[in-house]
C-alpha cells in the first residue's frame, strides 16, 4: 500500500510542477503565480530525484538535501504571503516569523554533533507553516475584499499548509512509541500521512488555477 501511495504522490508532485511550468512558459505567469514554479521544482528535484539518486548512486547524506530545503521553504512562503499583507502589523509579524524560524533552525542544527537532520527542524517547519496559514485566515477575515475567497491562490495554499501541518504534528510525535507498541498502527498512520501529502499537492494545483482570475483589487492581481 505504501509503495502505491508513494508512486501516486510522486505523480501528483510532477503534475503540480508541470502545471506550474505551463503557467510560466505558456501563459507567462511569473509573479502572478508568486513564482510557485521555483518552489515546486526544487521540491521535485530534492524529493523525487535528489534523495533517491543521492542515496543509491552517490551516497550523499540527506542533510545536504533537507537543510537547504528547510531554509528555502521558510524564505519562499515568507515571500508568498508578504504579497497579501497591506498593513504594517501583519508584515512585521510575518517577517518576525521568518526570522525566528531561521534562527531556530540554525540553532537546533548546531546542537547536532554530526550531519544529521535534527528532528527539531521538522518541528520548527511544521509550527512555522501552521502559523503562516492561521495568520492568513485571520488577516483575510479582517480585510475582506470583493473577490470570492476560493478565487485566491493563497486560500488553497493556506488550506494545504494547515492540513499538512496538523497531520504532521500527529505523525511526528507518536512515531517512536508506536513503533515499539503497535507497528501496524504506525504503518496505518504513515499511509494516512502519505494521503495527506497527496491532498496537499492537489490543493496546490487548485490554487495555481486561481491565477487565471483577473479581478481588480485581488490578492492574485499583479
């Protein structure tokens, strides 16, 4: 079951990347999709090619893939949401979240004696993405405009981050205890989380479709 879900996940990531590149090269949407093609292409290269090729043929430690990916993810989503916030408070709050997350990632990694990705880095990333999604929903409630919320790319991205972060917290903490107590239940949790990963990228695709809307005073209008 896990291998099937992994293959489906890889296919969805590829489809997301191809659609984003289609928007870039065919429709010339760069800023309008908030340069999402950069994020999804790097995810594809690292997750689907880099780690597999690095492990199998070059014996490259995962640290060299994951640590830069965490840094890039924090910076990218900081940029992604900065486009929406028009008030000083939310922009300062967002920049503060980005800065603190980078500080914590570097701090926790320094504590490691070897080039092993600290589990705390995953926790920082999870909390960061959860905070970003919640901040956006809080902001949009207080700064509504005439555009339907489902026509905003940031809405679908925020739903994806909220979904992934919530399940990632549950996936992260009981993993070691469940491996000793009930390995079959742990396998079920892993499968469920893979389904969540697939849904996350489907939400990304839905968000990319919003770039075709061209409504004045919209968060997706550039």
